[in-house]
DNA sequence: CTAATATCTAAAGTGAACTTGAGGTCAAGC
DNA sequence: GCTTGACCTCAAGTTCACTTTAGATATTAG
């Protein structure tokens, strides 16, 4: 066993983690409280993070920036071990799950962009007739779904 | 002037707005309090929304779903008149501003996806060497920027 | 050893985006 | 005319993602 025994020297203080990831110390403690990252303690009760936690923190930070909730991040991280440096397979699996979410998100963005582009270029001068400018409206009167742009939101 | 005088019959109650957009009544009231949408009042003080407010609400809802703040939505909406049905030019302008934001967001997503794809396919078996798996880390020791994935976050 | 800096915990505070609740009004159907 | 359901206002409550504060302890530089 023991794939990559963590080098005892390879432990980072919370301040170093913060400096290297750009994430505030308080945020790191918060993430730990949620179980998104873990640490060991020194004799004096200070946190020490394994080096591979840097990657976790970076991913959390990117995700947050893209509007992904910590809960979703949690879900993705659930497939990656916390206790040891994740194996190639561990990250592969997580990457795929992650990618799926990102892709779906991107598709929604693209479809919205497409609609807006269509609107800009469509030359449709009648506000009443344009299906993009009057989304739910036109559909509502048919008794059906009533929403158009809504289709881009989550199920 | 008077491009499209709003038909008096074309006014929707808050409940109808809610049903047609899928946005909660309380949220609609909240949006109005922020000035994102406007209404007129009946004799009995009930809200009546012009039909073109449906589009606004739909856009707000999509934006929120993609993690865009109401403040950003506000900015985009600032170029679109509230009092009358927006002209083609009004929406064109707004659409472009909107699109710029969405595009930037999508680019960040694509770059992150690309990194992850690279990681899945790269065949790099050394956890220590892989620049994707050890982002800030490797760079930090060179004294430089320290972050890799962070580059995808906002400026 | 001392001073300065970093870290610790626990609890409270913050801002965004809403929702819920209380108490009251309005409009439609029977 | 009465009940029911939609609507009103205003204030307070909620969740998420943190930050701030206070008071105590640890670590490091000189």
C-alpha cells in the first residue's frame, strides 16, 4: 500500500495555503469546517495542510468564481480521497464529473448567447412577432409551456 | 413618437407574471423594489405589469441561474427603457452588453474544461510533474505567480 | 528572553437574494 | 352578502459564503 507517503516536510501552514491560492485564511478554515479540505495539527494545535490540498483549494476557488455552489463542489470532491494524495484515477474520475457540470453550464450559456445573437441579427422589426423578444408571451396564449428563455434554466 | 402605445388590456397581474415566468411572486416584488421591473397600480392598489416585463423577468431568471448577480443584470438593463416597450435598438444594445459578459464567462469555462480534458488525456503518470495536478505549487517554487487555475478567475 | 507575527476557537456580523408571517384589502362566484 | 383566493405592506427570518472580533496561544526573528 502506501502509494505516496506524505513527506512530513511537505506540510503547509494556513498562511502559506492562503498565499499560494489567493484564498483568505478565514475561507480556508470555513472550507475545512465543511469538510472540503482537511488538515493535521501540530503540537501547538496549528493546522498543517498536505501539499495536494492546494489543488483542491484552487478548484474550489475557480468553481466559486463560475457560480458553482460549494455543495456542488462537495459532490465532485466526494470521489477524491482526502487522506492521501489522490491517484491519477481519482482525479480522472473527479475531472469527468466536474466536466459534465461545466459542459452543461456552458451549453446553457451558448444557447442564451445564440438567442441573443439571433435577436441582434434577425432583422425582425415587429416587436409583436419576434419570438425572441416576446418569449413566454406568444407561447402562453397557445396554452402550452409559456416559457422560452426559461428552458435554459435547470430542470 | 409613441412607438407602441401599451394596450391597456395588455396588463398582467403579479400572479400571471409568476405563472408565465416561473418566478415566485415574492421574487417579483423584490425585483420591483430594486427597480429591475416596474408596474402600474389598479384602483385597488394591485400591481399590473406591461407585457414586455415578461422578457425582463425571463432574462433575470436565466442570468441568476448562470450565477450572474442582480447588480450585473441591473447594469445591462440600464440601457433598456422601463416605461415603454423597448425598441429594437434598445434591446440590441442591451443584448450586446449582455453577450459580452456571457462570452467572457464561457471563455473561462472553456479554459477550465480544456485543462481538465488535458489532464484526463495527458497520460502524465507522475503526480509530482503534472502541471495541471499541481498548479500553484510548481510555480510557487520558481518564485513567480504561484497560481495556475487561479488565472481563470476574475481580475 | 522578548517582541512581533501567525495562528487558534467560538461567536457574531455581513451582504445578496429571497421567503415567510402577520394583519389587512380586493374581486369573483354562489 | 359572504366566502374564497389573490393581492397588499412591512418587518423579520433564512441560506449561502464568508469576514470580523475577541481573547488566548504558538512560532519565529533578533
